[in-house]
């Protein structure tokens, strides 16, 4: 059986998503290292963390459209190549902080292109499997990469030689063999019909009312995907003033718990999902609200163990919101605009990635606990807005579902 005929054709693409996610987040555990070893300020390291959004947003917006028009395969392979170049640039970050900014910018480009194109590719290669399998597979492998990258880099930086070089070199070595396997995967099921045809204006949504549901349910929830996650691993460790030499270890544990919780809880995403309501989205945001409240308490009383609990709750909210948002987006978008819709969702999600940078900057004048309370209040407002629109714009009963394809089920 060739790879094109296999029910596992989606797997190399999902592994590519995982390794791009690995490269995107491997810097997260290095924040304390660069502060302690190179004297970077909190604003500087969070700016390095957040600048990759400047590369990510254009790649999300245009990568999805390019893959809709010309194919998922070429866009996904290009994204993996840029992820390798990003890690190569980070290796030379010892020479100048500017190179770190360049590496982070390239990591953003790679992540945006992969999320827009490869997520759609996994979905198209999953036809014939259970409903929502594509979204679950894409989100699971993406968040697994987001978790493995910082855990691996944190462990290497703590216990291995050449901490400025080896974490990024490991990522490059893991990526290189995958090019061979991804190149053998067939193009997405929807794309061969579109390649070479004149560009038109396909209907962006699957049914009347889907656009309003996207704006009222997906839009207010999406920023809390990475808003919750980055507050967990980039803000919570900075709440404690007496960690001393344990700051890097605590930061690594916080990253591992935040992103690990996001991976572990995702199997519940499909169980909570309901096409006739926003149940999964509401549960996800409720976890983030609770996590923010616990983070406030941990900073107020300087209890690091409580901060780790906050990381778990924020990570769970991040993982569930990612699954819920992807499932909603894929239900609401037309097949011809799936890549663009996925890119739009991730663009909204990554708006939350800037939260640590904004909070670190404003914290120069306002206590961080006050800022976290403001974030908590904003999350509550978004929860109420989504709850009020939970059943608005759902697919009408008896409406035509997505057509079946000839790919056999898993």
C-alpha cells in the first residue's frame, strides 16, 4: 500500500505541525536563561517571545489563501524549511540579540504558514474518519509540539553543555528527515480541483448565519487560546520574587505544566463539543477564568506551588479552546475557504500571544496583580458574551452535511 492509499497519510503532515510547534515554543523555557546569563530585561525577553507574532500573522492570513489556491503540500514543506532556518538563526543568537529577534520572526512565519496550510491538509486527509477527527489530530500534534519544544530546550539548557546552541541543533536534526516523508504525502482532497483554475470568490461560510456565529462565538473566544497559555508560562513565573537560582527550573516546570495540560485535556474537547451550542468553548474559557483567579492568589501570597496549579488550569483552558475553536471554524467555513478560515482563527488566537509583552510593559507603572485582575475581568466579560450567543447561528436542522469522500476510515 502506498502512502497515498494509506489511512495514515495525515501522520507525516501532523508530525510536521508538531515540529514547527516545537520550534515556535522552544524559546519559552529559555527566558530565564537569557535573563540570568545575558542580562536581558523582562521586557526584552518577552518582546523576543512576542515578536514572532509579527511574522506569524501575515503568514496565517496569506498562507491559508495561498494553500487554498495552489495546494497545501508546497506551503507546508516551505513552512518546515523556514522552521529549520529559524532554529539555525537562534544558534547564532550568542553573537547578538538582533539575531534572536530574526530567529523568532522566522519562527512566526513558519508557524503561521503551517497552521493555515497543514491544519487544513490534515483535515482533508482525515475524511472518512470520525467527525472532527482532522481538527483533533491537528490540534493534538500542534500542542504536543508546543509542549515538547520548551520542555526539551529547558532540560538541555539546565543539564547539557552549550545551552545557547544545543536546544536549537536538536530541533534541526529532528526536522531534516521529515522532509522526505512529507514529500510523499498526496495533495489535499479539495486542492487538486482548484489548482490552475482562475481565482474566484467562493462563499466563505458553509450556511447562512455561520458568519454571525463566527463573529459572536469564535472571535471572542479565540484570543484566549494563547492568551491563557502564555500567561501561564510567561507571566506566572515572574510573579515570585524569591526563586533565586531555581528561577530557570521553575520556569521550565511552569511551561511543562501549562502546555502539558493543554495536550492532556484535548481528548475531552470532542466529548464536550456540541454543534448546537458553544459548550466546549464556555468550559474552556471557564478554566482560564479560574486559572487567572488562582494566579492572582499565588502572586498575592507568594505561593509558587499555587502558581503551578494556575499553570495547569490555564493550560487546560488553552488546550480545550484550541480544539473548540478549530471544530467551530471547520463547521462554519466552506471547503473552498478552509485554509483562509483556519488562518483567520489562528490570527485571532495569536492576538493573545502578545499578552505577556503588553503586561510586562504596562507593569513598569502598574502592579502586575492589578493587571491580572483586569485580564480576569475581561475573560469573564468574554464568557458572558459567548454564553449569550451560544445557540445563535447554529446549522439549521436537516441542513446538508459535508460530503463523504473515498478515503477509508481509521
